[in-house]
């Protein structure tokens, strides 16, 4: 969806009043980030002078989102201790995955009882982004259409995905509907890890661990998965090499 092609929320309505809750996914082991994650969880790896999760919190604060849920598993005590100091501006709740990590889909599902509203934001803590001409979270909010969508993903053009080495994730048509990349082919858009979703996005899902790909595929089959193109800068910060590259780019301005 081109950022100017659809704006379904009344522009007179303040987007900051529409999204009240965000889930930050922060429970993974960060295996690709080793050795940096040998002594700390991945969300505490520093990029641009501060931990990744603090960058996410800064974006939430700018958008006026106060209620934040963070799922934890790997080195959870260390992450929760950090959040106790860095998230004082938020109504913070922890969704602990004690027995085993529930993966992205299962982690969101476990946190759902803590979400009061139907519509909420989900952010993966291993991404770093800078907004372009507008606040990306507010843009997602303004483009949400409850009649059409179960989830709205912020997408990055493959050619502009810094430190990303994959073949893309999605194709998108002129109305913003998206479909997954076909095996063996390149797709023009990469999922940023930032998305709006309705609770119904999690309908008919299993208990226990499952990946978000399961629910995305179900929404695609229903024709209810949409995308919005990010016009800022986005980094896939998933390896120590990517951390160095990102820091160097940020230093150069």
C-alpha cells in the first residue's frame, strides 16, 4: 500500500488516541547474534549507543503509547531488571515464557489476555528504524481499515533494507494486499517486524509454540493481510556484523 493511497481513519482523529497497547517481542535466544548474546539477551545489545529495546520504547513514547507488554525468556531476569529502570514512562507488564520460548506467534497469543483493546501494535525487538517524513506507527494507525484487515505490516523495499541478506518476504498489489514470497523467487518487500493487528488475527491458533508465519498465511488465505511501505531507514540488526555496520552508518549521519 502506497502511503498516500488509502487513509481510512478520520484525519481529525488523533492517531495517538487509537493505539493504546504495544507488545514487544523479546524472548528469543539471539543465536545469530552470538557472541554478543552469550552474556546478555539480544534486546540489550547496543546499537547507536543504547540497547535495541530502548530504541523501540523511544518510538512508542513518541507515538503516545503508554501500555507496553514485553515477553521474556532468555536471560529474563537481566532484561526485566533493565526494563524496571528504562521503562518508567510506561505502564509495563511482563509476559514470562518460563517453560520454553513460545516463538513469535505463541508469544503474542500468551500476551493477549493483557491487551484490553482489540487493536494493538507488535514490535520485534531486533529491528532498528528511523522514521522518514512521518511517524511510522501513526502512519500504520491512519491506514488501518477494520473492515478489510486482520493485520497491517510495515514493509521495507528490499533495495533499501540495510544489513538484510535474504530474498524478501512479500509481494504487494495496488490495494496493499500482500502475499508471501514464492520459494526460489525474490520478493520486493521485507517485513520490518512492526505491525498492527486485531485480536481476531490469532483466532484458530494452537496452544504452545508457533511462528507468526502460521497466522500470516491464514490471513493471506482470507485476503486480510495488508502492507504499508516504510519511507524511512530500517536495519536488520541480527548479527554482530550488522551491529558494526549500523553503528558506522549512524556515526556518519
